[in-house]
C-alpha cells in the first residue's frame, strides 16, 4: 500500500449539491468558493443588470436566464482537504445530466428553501441519492426571509423523504427577527450580521449564555432554548453510522445570500463527509480507491466550455489509483490505447493544467471524439469496467433542420458535438434520414437552439412532434411498412430501429396488429 496515495485519497471530499430550482444552490456554492479562497466576491444569479453573474454559471444562456443548465465542477483546498464540488442543474428538464453526476460523488448536500420546504425536484433527486446509499447533508436556506417553523422542516424530512433529520444548529428567529444560530454541535451562538470571531458567543456547560449578554434576555432566544431542549430530549440522536448509510441527515440552518451559517456548515461537512470509497467493477468485484492502478469513468461530456477554442471535455471521476500527465490508459469499450497528455481541472469556467490527481478527483480530458458518456478507462493489464450510468428514454421530440442550407457543415458539426454530451438524443427518420431530436424536457430544445446559433453560427428550425412513446424493435422483425403517421419509424445514432408512438393507445393498437413483434423501452 502506497501511504502517500492513501493520505491523498483520505483528504478528498467529492460531493454534489442538489435542490429544487431557486432554493439557493448556486449561491451556497459561491460562498463555499469564497471560503476556499478561489474567488474574491460571490456573484448572485439575480445580478443580471450589473453583469455580475455566479461564477459557477458559465454558459451564456445560464447568465441570461439565471439558471444552471449544466453540471459545473469546482475544486479547491479547504482546511487541509481537497474539495470537489459538482453543482448540478436544479431544473427538472436537466435531470439526466444531474442523475449521471450523482454517480460520480461520495456524498450530497441538499439545499432546501426554509420558506417552501421540500419541493418536487428535491424529492426526485433525493430518491436517486438514497438509492446509492451515500451520506446526505441538509442546509435549510434563506433564513433571512420569514420561513416555516424549523421543527416542521425537520419533521418534513422524515414524512416526505423517509430520512431522519438531526439538528446541528437551530435558528434564533427568522426574517426580520433573525438574531443568530444556536450552534448545538459547537456549543456556541453565531450572531447574525456580524463579521470576524466576535460573531461567536460561547455557551456554558448547560448550553446557556451568561446573563451579561443582552441576547440571553431576548424572548426570541428563550423560545429557541425551549425548542433546543425539546429536540435534545425527544429528537433524533446524532449517529455517524446512520449518516454513512444515508439513513440520517445532519441539518444546518443559514442564509447563503447573506453568508450566514455557511462557514459553520462547511467546517462540519469536511469533517463528517466521507473520503472516496470502493466501487463495484466488472459486475461483482470491489475496487479500492487506494488500488495503485489508475481507473475512472466518464460521467459527462461538454463541448465548447471555451468558446474561443472549439474544444470538447470528457469529465472523468477517478475511481482508483493516481493520474499522472502522459499516463497510458485503455478505453474499455474499444480496447484502444490512449495517452492522457492533456488534462485539466476546473474552477467553473476557469481551468488549469493538471499533472496529478487521485481517486475522488474529477479531471477533464480534452477529447477529439474518443469518449462516450459511461466509458471506463484503466491503466495496467487488469480490465476495469464501471457500472453503466442511468439513461432516460426521451418523451418529447422535434424535427430539426438548418435554416440556411449554405451552412450545412456547421449545422452537422454542431448536431454531432452537442448530441455527444448526452442531454439530447439524435434520431434519423428511417426513410428520409431527416434529423429528429428527443429530450426529457422542453428547455433542452431551447438550450440546443441557443447553442447552435451562438456556438456554431447555425440557425435551426424546429417542428414539434409532441410527446411520443419510444420503443425499440429487433431489426430482424422489422418491416418498414409497419410505420405510419401514428408510429413513426426512426433509427437511433447507432443505427438501431425504433418506433415513436403517438400515444399508448397507438402502441396497444400496434401490439394487437403484430402480436409476435417484441418492443422494448431500452436496448
């Protein structure tokens, strides 16, 4: 065992931030970067008029609309730990990108709006995290606004998500009456709108403030003491084993916008969150992160992160061993050898050349078309294949053509590169070969259209086919005459035939007409 490698791996903290749109996920990411010393001031997604945008929202359309539509990767050092944050899109139309990203992390931070509680998209993403059994840390955000009672918010975690919530701190008021946080874990009070060390007031061994402190006589503080006594006596007890299994979530309160409670949360998180753990590979083998041979998997591909250099980056989660510049690896899918000369790590859209990375780290490989989402790469003779990443079958479809026939070259290039990112799926009409795009949400098409124009200088025309039910058919059973306007015959980008049924009634009608033909939801 290489002790140097082991020490490096133990310092890694790789996590995703999940939430419903507008719960403050991007803002809390910014504040973490601020504490990591990688940015001088935190942008807010609301500041469009000033041109001051969140650092983690790098794509032009994200700046214009104030939403995250790609999973950003940010890396920094904090308290002797190496932090890898994956800031995922909150919008449900981008859940496929988010689901894949959740396969590349060791823990998750769930951000909840304290006024709205658990919202639908948070619930969906939580389910994915829970299936993986990874630790979940909860930040109840927007305390600077009037919110719901904290006891209700904790209870909702159990009622709606089925996970125990254990309070690490407790708000003293909210909105206009917010005075601070009663920090249970650190036995202190953190005052609101105070900077420096004097914002912390130590509590005595009974959890009380000295009488000399004005706050000790505040009715709001006395109410907080009663609630804290209640949760200490009747609430869930902190259990590190349950947290490790994803059965209990430590709950923190604060306001990312006013940078209140975020540092306290981050300090606890880096101590409690796990370092990289083993992966199951090759079906049933356990692969330790300290295994000396390098391996990893591609969980995301992004074109044109730098609009001035038409580049394409494959994001790789390192699963074992150590990456060094110039490393020779094998692409498991093809058996093809590849030398990794050109790799980068990220601070959102800023990037630096990386010469060394270990299990838990995320590296970006400049890609000329070798990689696909879900690819495994490995060094050495032992073949390593990571489990497949989740794929969604699209539900919305559009026909797409180039407005300007003179720009067919840039149109085809854009189509090819953006489709390889995996957010939209490409199909061709079986008879006419015209392009058809499929996606899980309408916003994906808007982003595609915007990027085609801005990144490839190609205006596109889209004609909606509406909701369709996609079903693959064995080519040996296929007769093109089976197709009609209600079940459009197309082929996917690998040439496999499938029908796009107008609705489930049309699919049932097909089954009745061709009872021996087998249709599948996925290949």
